[in-house]
């Protein structure tokens, strides 16, 4: 039976970029703080582990890459994690100790084939300490494609919990109407949108998703200052003239009719705490259900390929 009430904590913070240990320490401290306030679900921003390298070019121009940029990228690669791996085991112990569900944006290093590709991923960890699922961003946005590979349909993840079904998409994936529909079709109740977008238009996006999906939308963003960047990066010059605040945040929680449960938080670190009434999801679908009575399968149909896309088949990759 689904519980109607859940207390959710949304973390708006940033680690020291390229520093896996800093990220893990902050995840531990913020999770314990949230659990101390009775949270059942704790959400961290896009690629919080080990951080979003906003403004850095990694020595790239169209048609060329330089050696210093490759060195910085290797440093970023070394700060990524594998799923499962040492870090997810530690996070599992944390979730089990605190009794919460953890949703964390991570940079994931491929562990099956070349081990050279990174992905912008979200990992879901249950209070039993196990990895409940993950999602890899389908299309990295703009110059993010220099860093991260493309995910596939096998990680369009929605997870059953005692308080409803949770899942989500990462940042600008949420502008993909068919990806959103694939999530709605899995009966999602709490739609989680880790992001790096601090613009006002992002707020329009998450409120629209709440209205369209008739679900709660939880958006977690980082508050990032320039002093969280290691000054010894080869590409540090890329941001030397940028303002002190690199990302102002804008984390928020929206109800299933598009109203703010907690309004956006800007220009500071913080944690949003809210009690969500999941009975409101069912109430909201009385007059609109995008994949139910308001769908027209005689006119529109969506085919979702959920197969894992491997470059080589037939080898045991474990």
C-alpha cells in the first residue's frame, strides 16, 4: 500500500569541483542533516559528484583539442564513479544508516567496455542500501557533448517506493516531449529534475511538467561560486573573468497542478524541506491524464526502445 505522506529534502549546494572526496563528504553531511529533519527522500543536483564544470572549455576548438585540456579531462575522468562501485557501496551504507532514499547526480565512468567514456547520470539508492536504478542523460546539451556520452532507453528509470513511483530526467532532457511521455507512461508520481539551469525559463519548465504529468516535480540545482574551482586547472583561464557566483541555484518543489510547494531558492546554499501529500496526484488526474483518459492512442502512439545498446555483444563484461 502506498503511503500518502512523504517528507522530501532538496539539496542546493556544490562540492569542490574535480574533488570526489569533497563531494562524498558533502553528500554525507547533507544527508544526515536531512534525515535529522525527518526526510524520507533526499535529492542532490545534476552531476553533484564530482561537480558540473561550468565555463571550462578543456582546450577545445572546432577541429582540435590541446594537451592541457586532455590533462584536465583525465582529472575529471579520475573523479568519476562506477555504478556499482566503491562510492555507491558507501552511499548505500549512508542510505541504510539514515533510512532514506538517495537520488544523486553523478559523473559515471563506463565499467563495461573501454572504461573511457563518461556519462551524466542519476543514481537511485534505497534505504536497504542497494542501488535501485540509474538513468543516463540521453542527450548531453551543447558543449556537454565534449564530456559525456549519450544514454539509451534502458535507463528510463522509474522506481516503486512505499510513497509512490519516483524517477525523472536530467536538465534539458526535460524539453524532450517524448522522453517526458515515456516517464508519464510508467505512472510517475514524483518527477525529479536535477539541473544546471538557473534561468527563469527553467521555472516555467518544471511548472509545465507538473501540470502536464500531474505529478510532483522536484528540481535540484547547485549554488556554485568560482572559489570552488581548483586554481591549478590548465583551463582555469576560461573562467578568470566570470562573476564570483557561477550558478545562482533555483531549486524548487512544484505540486501536481503547477503551484509551488516551495518557491525557488537563489544565491545561497540551502536545503528545501517539504511534506508532500501524494493523494493530490490522484486528485489532479481527475480532469487530465496525459497517458490515460486524455490520450488518443488512435491518433498518437509512442514506441520506446528499452533495449540496452551495446557496441559488442557476446562477451561477459562482469
